[in-house]
């Protein structure tokens, strides 16, 4: 079993819709969770971080964490074609990041 | 402020050769990490420096890999001799360190990566 699991996708949504990206993790010692966006050939870019159970909102992005279910999600409202990228979920308990394989999101105009 | 930079962006070498990758972290960042992504797999941790000291090298695959960070500034990752399975994208990341005592609050900023191809 992988430590951090994501559906590889692609997840296809029309422009303006809500994109929902999900992630589960196996290490209950994980304390913090991160969503990175990666465009093809580019570096991973931090979108959201979340440490406490519940929701955290930043602009069009909302991260949700449920430690009891070991589940993290990222919602993107009003999706734009420029949001098309691979979204990487990462967990950390102590310094090093443990990544999932990423979910490819395609937003069609 | 300049981000994390890596050199070269691409490297193609033959099996058995040596390659050295370089990472320049964001100025003032004491923490420097190396990660690797092999095709089709997730990004995996290799090692972590705090200044010039190796804090965690549990992800280094074998003794063909040698990382250094002399003076606590830039870092190099040498692969000698390279094997076919070493092909992948090598990412470097840097961070300031935790602001509240909890490492989970520390943000790692990634460089563009070096794509290594071993033929």
C-alpha cells in the first residue's frame, strides 16, 4: 500500500465547474498536508497547506482534512483552463514530504 | 527574490559515467532537500540538509549517490557510476525551517528539476 494515494485521472471538468481532488494517507503520524500544482516540465508549486481538521479556504481553493478518515481533499471553484495541471498531494510528519503520484486535472473551455 | 535554481536542466549520459547535479537554494534557507521522480512513480525523498549537515539521508538509494553541501549554501548530488534505473527528474527544495516549532508548518519551495537520462 502506498503511503499517499491519489487517483491518477485525468479528471475532466468544464470551465466554471468545481473540481474535486482527493487523497488518502496511511501514516497516522502525518501532521501536515500540502497540495502542490505542477505544470508539465515545471517545478511543483505550493497551492495550499492544512494542518487541522476541517476546511481551509484561500481564494478559489478549499482544502479539507479529516484525520480520522485519513483523507485530504482540494476543491477548486470556478475552474479555469489555466488550472489544468497535475495536482500533487503530500504529507509530512517530520520534515520530509511523502507525495502521491498526482491527479491530472483537465479543464475544458 | 530568486527561487530555487538547479543545473543542468537536462543531462544525458551513458551507463557507467558520472554526473553531478547542482542546487542553489533560496537565499537564507538553511534546509535543503533532494527528491527524485522516476517515470510513472511518485516524487520520493532522497535526503535533507540543515546547513551543511545531513539531517536525514534515509532515501538515498545506494552508495553510488553522494550529496554534499559545503559551506551550507549550494548543494551537489553526484551519481557515480550511473545506472539505467537512475534516470528520472531530480528536484531540489529549500525551506526556512519551522516558524512555530512544528516541522509541518515549514513550506518547501521546489526548483525546476534536472532531468537525467542514463543510456
